[in-house]
């Protein structure tokens, strides 16, 4: 008697169809969840671009305020240098003292105009409006003393310096310029606070996006794992079903052959 050879498990059509439906449903859920996660991530990333733009704008505005402060300090330095040159020439009569002062004095008005063009706040512009007549008066005073010295009016030049008009003008200019610089420093502090706030918001958004991306990746891997497990269960179920069917077949055959055997025995006995 040949031994029964075990045939490979072949899932039935109904089982294959059921497996296909389950697999399709699982795949649809996985890809739909992934698409929703990507859309949500895009909605989270969009604000990060806006915050990044705000960070760039705050940084640019802060640099601009620093530039205004540097130009204001340069203007003060130029006036101080011109004043020092004036005193040296008035006391010695040496034209060499005037060269650096004349160069500094020549650029003061241009620097003041540039400072006005760079200034953005109304308070700072109002402060510059107060500064301009003081600077004009100082420049006129700086030009007057050398003219007196060249005209051999040394005593008049020294008296004019001793009266302290130029010193008082310079003190007023320093005080008004100090107020102007403090206004710009307040703007720098405001932009610095806005920059730090935007950076903190950007960090939070990036952290949320990163955590969400990890969560999406974990969910996708978990969904693929569940789909694989479901396929394995379906295959095991199909294999079990096939084994049960293969075991029922010999029993049915033996049951069908029993009546024929009995009939043959009865006919042999009648003979």
C-alpha cells in the first residue's frame, strides 16, 4: 500500500478572498493613517517657517539698530576730534593740528544726514531734530576759532575758547546724543526679546514636529507588523483547514466502499 503523500496546503478560494479583503483593509488603514500624519506634520511645519521668518526679521532689525548706534558714536568721535584739533591750533598756530580736525568736521553733516535716514522710530527722529541745530552751532564755532588765529587775533581766539561756549555746546551734544543712543538701545532690547521669544517658539515647534515624526514612524512600523502577523495567521488557518479536509477524505472513501464489500461476501455465500 503506498503511503499517503501530504499535499501542500492550498487555500480555498473563499479563504484567499477573505485574506485579500483583510489585507486590503489593513493596507488602506495604514496608508490612510500615514497620509493623515503627513498632512498634520505639514500643518505643524508651516508655522515653523513663519516663526523662522520672524526670527530673521528680528535679527535684521537688531543689526540695523546696532548700526545706528555705531554711527551715532562715530559722529560724536568726529566732533571730539575736531574740537581737539581746534584747541591745538589755537594754542600753537601749527596748521598740522587742523588736518585731522578738518577731515572729521567735513564729514559730520553727511554723517548726521545718514543717521537721520537710518533712524526709524519717531522718538529717535525727534531727538535728532534737537541735535541738528546744536551740531550746526558747534561746527560754526569750530570754524570761527581757527579764522581768528589765522588773522593773528590770538587773544580773541583764546578768549572765545575760555568763555566755554564750545564746551557747553559739546556737552549738550553729548547729552542729546546719549538720549538718542538710549532710545536705540531700547529698540535693540525689544528686538532681542522678540528674537529670543521667536527662537523659543521655533524650538518648541521643531521639538513637536520631531516627536510627531517619531510617533508616525512607530505607528507605521506597528501597522506593518500587524499586517504581517495577520497574513501569518491567515496562512496558518488555511493550512489547518486543508489538513482537516485531507483527513476527512479517506474516511469518506472507506465508508463508501463498505456496502460493496458486504454485497460481495453475500454473493459468495449463496454460491
